[in-house]
C-alpha cells in the first residue's frame, strides 16, 4: 500500500536529487534534500485538509489530482509562480524575470522578498476564510468543545467570517501605512498593495469555495432523491463519489488551497538558497510527497479513524493565516511556522487515539 501510493514520490526524489547533482555537484544534494524536508514539514496540514476534500471525489478525479494537479503544484507554484510574481511586481517581462533568476540571483531574491507583502496578504486571507468557516460551523464531533461550541453559535450570524477577515486585513494594512508614515513615507504604496491583494484573496475564496459548495450541494440533493427512490422500491443505495462539475470545482478549490499553502514554503526557501533551479527541485520533491500523503490518508480512511485530525489541520491553517498576515510587516522564522502546524496536528492525532481507546473500553460506537 505504502510503496504503491508513494512510488511516484520516490521516483521524483531520485530524479530531483540526480538533476541537482548534475546542475551543481554534490553541494546541491544537501540543499535539495533540506528544501524537500522544509516543504513536507510546512505542508503536512495541507495534506490533511486535501484528504478531507479528496475523499468525496471519484477515483478519476483523485487520479487527476495526482497527475495534472502535481504538474500545477510542482511546476506552476514552485517554478513558474515566483517568476511571474517578480515579473508583475517589478514590472518586467517574464523572460527578463527568468534571466534574473538564472544570472542575477541576489537581485531576483530581493524582488521576490519585495513581493512578499502582497503574497502574504492574498494567501493569508484565503486561508483565514477556510479556518473561520470551519470553526463557525456547528459540528457533531468537537475537538476543543469549550471553544467550538460558542463559536458555532456565533457562526449563525450571516457573513461573520467575511467581516472578521476584512477587519484583520484592515488592521494589517493600517499597520503597514503607519509604519510607512513613521519612516518618512518609504514604501508608502505598500498599504494599498496589501489591501488589494487581501481583497483579491477573499474574492478568490468566495468564488471558488462558493462554486464548489454550490455544486456539491446540488449533488447531495440528487443523491437524496435517488436514495428516496431506492427506498421506495426496497433496495439499498450506496453513496456516490463527487463527479462532474462538482468535482471540477472541488479540484479547483484544492489547487487554490495548495497555492496558498505553498506561499510560505516558497518565500521561506529563499533563506536556504536563492537558486531558482534548486528551489524548484527541492520544493517539487516535497510537494510530491504531500500529494502522495493526501491520497494515502484517503485510501487508509485515516480521517475517519482519527476524527480530530481534520480539526487539528484547520487550527494549523488558522495559525498559518495569522502568521502570513503578521509577516506582511514583521519577520517570523520558518521554524515557528513549521512547528506550529506539526504540534497542532500531533496534538489532534493523540486526542483521536485517546478518544478511540475510551470508546473501545466503554464498548460504545464511534
């Protein structure tokens, strides 16, 4: 099972490490390996979230996620995205951006760093909306019940998540504006850039997430009608996997989530190397493991067995969203970013284990 699920990840690892050695000798071997570990540690919560969505989809769309989705994740977000960001923010052509990435790595790194506020605002707002909509929903299974019960009641207020996200964005942009004013107006347009990028992240979530929920809801209604018909004629009907338009928009939603998760990894990787080729190889290997881990969690039914894992992953998303928004103005170590996610998911896993033991000892059903 493990070998079958992770076989392509192993192949990509061997290929990526080999290309790294060919590109820059044995020195590149360690850099690519470190970048891969960084990506995996920062994106484990991504795999859990993806698994929660992917398990609803048909085998065909799961294969799409592991093929086309991987191409988008590895080449799109880890190679093309940094080049496009530099091209847009520095107002230069894509070819010039590639030339800088290959020949003037220090300048390229500086341009990517300069683009960080808009990247962090977009990704932070998108991830914050995922967390808020999760925490405001009344769920049968609650992990931190003391917190989740009152928040679920608050969640009955329409558009509360959007309002809170916009308040967070306004605070972030006002902090940037105040800092710019105190420093004599240096980078004074940074506040408007942050505001625009944050609103774009919010709109992206509302459109993609809304379409995904809409088509999924319609599919569920059709399934309910089919079930009622089946019960009338006295035959059982198994639940169908999401297909068609619903699956397409869920796939699109997955890709945007992955993009938002990858922002901190791409930016953080520049602390290790500013070589775009080594960045793409290392982060690409890590992304492949995250994808394979997602499928592994789905096929093993891990989220059904360890019911608090999804909660822990969403709490990690909330923490990452806050970290991204804070890093618009202040620097936070990538070590903290990675450890927060690992601790929250580890805690939720252990809580699930203890719950399963209690249920087993009492003879109750999960």
